[in-house]
């Protein structure tokens, strides 16, 4: 498994819905920008200039909301992941 460093977080992105409730197919530009994902791994946290490690707010298993264009996509063991910084996360979905 991948182990993120620092304040990075590895997530699996939830699939986007292609249709509305009424069955209308949406164009790519009509879809909402924010996306949800599940956190699969978290780094140790951000290190301050004094050397203190600040723990991350999110934990493995959390559902999060992030901006669609944030992070870097990676493929590992034939699975797609997204690596984000904690600052790219907008909310934890409860």
C-alpha cells in the first residue's frame, strides 16, 4: 500500500453520477465541481519550522468533499487513487 508523507492524504474518488434523478444525461460542464472520496491513508502531519508535527484532522475511513481539480491522480496495483494535501479538503461528510 502507498504511505503518504507529511500532510498528504490518499483517497479513492467516488464515481460521478452521469444522470439526474429524472434520467437526463448531464454534459461534463454541467456537473458539480466538488467531489466526494473516502480516505484510505493519511500522512503523519505537517511539520512546523520548529520541528513540531501537527496531526491531520481527517483519518482513514472518513468521507471527504474536495475540489474537482485538486490533487494528483496515481495508479497503484491496478487501482486509481488521488493524493491531496489536507488544505485541499473542503469538508468531512458525516
